[in-house]
C-alpha cells in the first residue's frame, strides 16, 4: 500500500505535476510505432487544480 499525503490549505493552485491540466500525455515507442496515451493526474484527482 502506498500512502500519499497531500495537504492543501490555500486556494486552488494549478497542478504543476500535470502542467495545469487534468492529466498528461505520455508517448511511448514500441517496435517503431509511436503511441500517445492520456493519463489522468492522480496527484490532482483528475483535475487541473489541487
């Protein structure tokens, strides 16, 4: 089990881990084929703010 503690006492801030968006696009190349996958930002609960 992984425990993550995120404490926020201020107004919502943009999620720097996701560059202010609800997620990030990861690109992987397998056998010369490039695929882009959208990953929601767990650190921001899928939103652009925290």
